[in-house]
C-alpha cells in the first residue's frame, strides 16, 4: 500500500508517520506545501492513500485537487471542522480532527481497507496468454478512430493525430487541423491500440505521435518539454521516470 502524508507542520507529520508505523503501515513520503505537493504529483505515480492536512503553509490543500486530477483516496487530518463538507466532495474516506487519536486513526485505516476490491481467484485465460506471446511484429494496431460529433460519426486516422491527452476525466485525440475529439476510452485502454514505434506515453496525461514532434527542450528536474506541430493547449512534459525510455524510443 503506497501512502503519503501532506502536512505543513513537520513535527505533526513525523508524529502521524510514527502512529502509522505502529499499525504496520509505512508512509515514507512527507510533503509540506501546496507547491511541493503539486510538483511531486506531477512527477510520481499517485499513491493509494493520502493523509492530508487542509491548511498548508502556502494555501488550502484543495488547491492541489484543482491543479491536478488525483484519484487517490484521502483521509483528512486537520484542526478545523469548517471544511468537512468540501472535503467529502473529494475521494474522502474520513475526517480526523487533531490531535489525532490512535483508535480513530486505526478505524479510518480499516475503513479504507474495507473499501478496497476483494481479491479474486485467478483464472487462466489461454487466449490472453497466446496474445501476449504474439510477436510484436505480427500485431496490428488501429489505423483509425471513430468519434461522435453530435448525431454524426467521424473517422480520424492515427497518422493525423498529434497526441492523445486526458482532461477532466475525458480522453481526447488532438489532430493536425487543430481540433480535439472526445473518445470513449481511457489512455490506459489505448495502450494496446497504438503502434509503439509511432506513439509514446510521455506522462500520465499524454501520448505523443513521433511525427508531430518539432522541438524538445531541457526542462527542470532532468525532464524534457515537447513541442508539437500545432498543439499548444497544455505544456507537454516527459515525466522524469519516463525520460530514459523516451530517449530510447526516439532512436
């Protein structure tokens, strides 16, 4: 279970870390501000569970959720009860008031665990195994995608797509003519449809078409910023953990 603590007061963060350790739960990442948290979430895989204080040194922690799409479960830890309604509009499991009681913490953790999907028995599907063993050179990938525009369907070819991106829980294909089309699949579901030599997932939010790249610029924390032919709605940054694979993909 991957857990982080976001708490502006470092002694309080370490105290909560020790209390979780008493429950045999490790929380190795401690963050202390809105700015630091946004930077961390932009570069790392999101955790399973966040212990989140509301009033941080540079603002309210709700600003993190306004800046990024975060799907992690949240247990709020705060000295204030004014924000309970706003907190429960997020992926909130519990709302613990400081000073945090050990029994209340244990109950909140158990509440989170009770909401996890039950582990199912593994059923071997030999057809899936066969598909995994197929030589990648023998695989076929989608050449076109259908999108709905009002009551009409439109076909767009893969070669005309500069990038796929996610925004506000939707997945979009952006084409060379400067238009974005909403798809009915997630970026994860697109993985098996896209030709690996042509499309690369540079971050949690973007797949890019190698033929659409016009410039690559060194960015902070050893990352790379990508410029496409016409797409300029968002900055496209190669996540730090993907930079090595991205460089290999380019060769």
